[in-house]
C-alpha cells in the first residue's frame, strides 16, 4: 500500500523516471549496435603531378683509376709518394734496390762486346781467305803455264829421241817432268777449292756471330729495361688513393705485377656505380638527370646524369642487378671514392593527373569471399582487376549509403610511392576512398600489404 500511496503522490516524478530509463536503454542499444559496425579510414583522390623513380644504392668511384704495378721483383728502397699525394705523369713514386739489375746490365755489355769482337775476327778471317784464294788462283795460272811448257818440251824431246839424237832416258825424264807439272796443277786446284770452302764456312760463322750480336743487344736492352723498371713512376696526372708498399718490403713479380699504388686521374669528375634491379633497367634512359645523397652530407642533394648501363650482370641470392653508371661533377672534391650513394633515378612523369592514394589500392575489406564476389559481380568488376592486374587494372573502394562499400575498377599508371596515376576509371579529384578498416571487435586498424608496381620499385 505504501508503494501505491507513493505512486499516487509522486505520479509525475515516477513517470519521468520511467521514460528516462527507457531512453537510456534505447540509446545504449543504438550505441552498442553502432560500435559493433566497422569503421573505415579514408583518403581523398587528388590532382597534380607524379614523378616515378627508381631507388638504388651505389658506390662513388673516380672516372679513371690506374693501378701502378711493379714489373720486376726487388726490395723497396725509397718511397716518394703517400696517400692523397698529387702526382704528375712521369713523377717518381718509389725506387726498388737496383743493384742486381745494374750487374745484369754490366754483364750484358760484356757479352755484347765479346760478340762484336767475334764478328770483327771473322771478318778478318774472310779477308785472309779471299787473299789465299787469289794466291791459289795465281799459282794455278803459273803451274798451268809450266805444264804447257813441259808438254811442248816433251814432244820435242820425243821427236829427237825418235831420230836418235837424244837417248831414251832423256825422253823418259822429260815425260816425267810433264806429268809432275800436270799433278802440280791438279794439287793447286784442290787447294783453291779448299780455300773457297773455308771462305764459305767463315762467312756462315760470320752470320752466326752477327746473329749473336743481335741476341746480346736484346739481352742488354732487356737488362737496361729491367733496371729502368726499378724506378716506379706515375703514368698519369692524378691523386694517390692507395699505397700498398712500405720501405724494406719485398716485391715479388714472378706471376703477376703487384699493385703498389692506385692513382685516381681526376677527382673533380667522378661516377656512381648504382646497382639497379633487372626489372628497372628497361625504364632507365641514358642521359636522365638523377639525384643522390651520401652519409657524409645528409642534408645535401647532389645531381648527376646516367651515362651507361653496363651489361655485366651481378647475381646475389638469385637477385640480378646491373651497374648503372652516373657521371657527376665534383669541383670541390667534397665526395670521396668509396662513399655510399643513395640514388633516385626518375623513370616517368605525369603532369596534372588524377592521383589515387596507394593505401586505397592496397585495401581489401574484411568480408567473406562470397560477399566480395557478389559485390564484384554487382558493380561489374572483372577478374583482371582482382587477380594479377594485367594492364594495370585494379580495384578501389568507396563508401556508399549507410556505410556500405562500393568497389570501383580503375586503371593505374606510374607511382611515386605515395600516389599512383589514374589512367582510366570513374573517379575524380576530391573523391574519398577507403584506405583502412577499424572495428571494435578487432580493436585495431587493418594494415594492407602489397601494392602496385608500375614504374618504380616498392
């Protein structure tokens, strides 16, 4: 009864309290319903310029680096250049101990003089052989004349002997004298032939001696050259960037010439060797102006120009890269050989185009696969846009009435890592696209991974 009495006396207050409770319960249920629905993050489609670029790292190198080696072996006696020394062509950099090579030069001089003396001796022998031949020829002429007289005299004696004027003994003596004269002629002719053979032999020896002179001349020149190689000189004007020897160190050049100095020709003109991925080399053009930074000057940006893409590929863990050569000026010599350069190579530009946020291209709503397929079919989204994206076709999502999602098919072009060029699709500047999803049950935001790869490395 007390409650009824209280209700009768406070009817208005009780009614208001009941209404308030109903309102609070209703609001709570609505809020709970709304909190269970997914919330989406959006970003606006923009209009402007896009520049696609390839990012790569590389090493700074001099335009020309000449390794200076030692052709001969020896002990380093003096060093006349050090790291960072500025040198000129022909300047002495180091001196090896020349003692052993000086001895070789002296020995080669003696051997050459001996060979030259042998040539002179053989030339004198040839002159003597020629004189002997002339003497033998004169003797043969004299003996032939004597033999002719002996024949005539023998014929005369023979006639007188037949007439009985002279005895047979005188006739036989005269005949013997004739035969002796003929024998002397034959003997003289044999001596002449022997002298001629000796002359030919001496001439052959002379040719051999002359050849020996040529050999010894070459040996002397080699010894003098080796002696000259003990003095190591700079082949070019430049700066010493490496010194690999010290005084007293032995240099062995038996198998290959050891590098004792490395000289950079000109540090005011240098190059960056940038390792670019094989998928990017087709988009890089010779003559493209590029920018790069180095750790030594993190706040400065340097510029250069692509001069070549070297065809010698490098494969590391199945990743194929090519050296893209970038020439740049270094007038103050601020940049040093060996520094790491972080290179940006532009490979495409689009002016005043529609730009789609890359996050929107990566977003896919957390819906069952069947529901996604229904939406794709309802809005005419082809499999090419949802699969491997041939031709650059992709899908982005817009918010519809009451928080619904609407897929939009778009064709994309180049990207600058934040935005991607819109080539075809029903979007305009200012349209809001979904970039992420947030739900109370999940307690977080969806972080899509992957993305387009048109024109630049990601």
